[in-house]
C-alpha cells in the first residue's frame, strides 16, 4: 500500500450579488504547512465559487493525497455525502425534478480532480461564520478577492 499524505482543505466562496462578481478561497493544511490561495470571477454565483475553491485547492496538490474537504456549503457537501452526485450521473445529469443539474461543468471538473487523488477525498460540513479559524480565513480571503476585483473595475473606469 502506497503512503498518501493526509491534507485538510478548507474552502469558501463569496459573491457580490448572486449572480455577480465572485471570489473563491482555499486553505491547504498538511502538518505545520499551510498554503492559502484565492481568486475572482466576473459574473458567477456563490455555489460556483464554493466549487471553485475545492477545484483550485485540489489542483494545487502536486501528488495524490487523502484530502478532507471542509466547507460550509451544504450544496457542495451534500452532493457527495448524500449521494446526489451519483444520482445525477446515473440520471444523465438530471436532478430529482428531471431538470438539468446546475453547474454541470464544474461538477465534472470536480469529479476529475477527485479521481486524480484516487477517490481519497471526503467532504465535511463545517459551520459557517462560527469559531473555525480556517473556515473564517477562507471566508475573508474569498470576500477580499471580490473586493479586489471590484476595485480593479473602478480603477479601469477612472483610467478611461
């Protein structure tokens, strides 16, 4: 059996309006090592940003790892922990109401990202805006990414 590093990935997403400009954040923790990252997207939704945090966090890992994803997004965590994602795939990417599943593009990317880690990825729901320092840090990073994007827009408008 091959040894795999055990990594904890905290993620969060934010949006100014929903849809609107959005930000995502990821915080990777391996032993004493911590890596933070964030980014923004012009027109998006909060759910998409929640997913982007996980996608970007998993992509930052150079080798396959056992990853515990900690998120305050019920949408994201329940998709895996309650088997929604399996049902959606089995039903041709249709939800229980027989409507197309939203965000299929990101769900597919996320599934490929998980596969790269040998399916050794589990999702854990954490309380948002509570006493979890890493979750709160991701919240702050995602919001800051949105603000940085909005500030860059204002700077562009002034330059014109």
